[in-house]
């Protein structure tokens, strides 16, 4: 059933068993037609099933995608990452753990207040486009989880690999950030990134990444803060005592 979400099946048979259609439908077929049939009837059934499938796909997009950016929404992010964590806990295929990042747009309120909400929407769409380009489907997942805040699930990347990936992403956003109409309000992002802990919940890991995001903002913005950076700063403070 799961593999047939994007598939409609129409059964066709010349059998005289009138219960056959019920068996097909119970097994997951979308429709059934007995031979002999009028070609126009078969075409109508096919067309109706195609339209039904399109409507289902539109409804799924509304439920799982952010309406402004087209990225996955918070619900979809939790669903997909939750499924990954469940597999990870069962050690399916000896999976790598991956990493989770939280990022948002620096000075987003100033963009809205100075240039208007249309400019804010433009900045969100611009960032979403960059994230989509860098997060290939099947490899990584990018989602808008609220306001100017985005989340990334970086599949198979450990903490250091995720930091390097996020740094390249930060640089790409900075390089393309002059899409706004004011040079004084270039588009930049701050990012907090943590390696996935298979024993932790999604909420716990998003909270950890969010705390690192605030550290990045407190240290000047337009930067990437992994968990290792916190440990490095702690060691520096300890040496200075």
C-alpha cells in the first residue's frame, strides 16, 4: 500500500465471477472493469483515476509543504526525521546517524520593518531556493518550521561534515544575498548544528541546535556553530582561569 501512494490500479478481467471486482478492490485496486467493455468507458475510468490522484497529491502538498517557500513544513520534517530516528534505533542497515541544523535569517525583523513584508517574503523564498539547490531530494531534507526559522536534516553527515556543509551553505547565502533591494540589509544566516543522538527525541535535538543558533547570533551572526565550538570555548575559558 505504501508504495502505491502515487499509483492508481484499474483491474480488467473477462471472468464471469462477479465477486472478482470486490477481491481486486479489497487488495488495493482503485477501480475494476469487466470485459467486454466500451473503450470510452475504460478511458473515462482512467481519466477519473488520474484526476483523483492529482487531487490527492495536491492535498498532500498542502498538508506537508510550506505554502510560501515550497519546502517541507514542520509537520513533514517531524514525520520524516522521526521515521529516520526509529530506523536508527533499530540499527536498520547499520545507518550513519546524520546531523540536524537550525538556521534563521539575520536581522529579519529589520528587513520587514525597513523594506516591508513583501521583501521579507522575498528573502524567505530566496533562502528556500538556495536550500533546495543544496539539499538534493533523498540526500538531505530542508524545512521551514516557523517564521524565519528553517531546519535541516543532513543524512549520513557526522558533526564535522555537517559543519562544513553548513559553512558552505552560509557562504552561498551570503554570496547571493544581494537579492534584496537594500545593500544595507544583505541576506545572511546563522546556523546551529548538532550530530544526531539516536537516543534523543526530535524536540531535544532541535532544542540543542537552537541553543547553538543563539550562540551564533550572540557572537556576531552570519556564522555556523557546531557543538564542538561550545567545547572549544569552554576549554579556552578553563585555560584562562
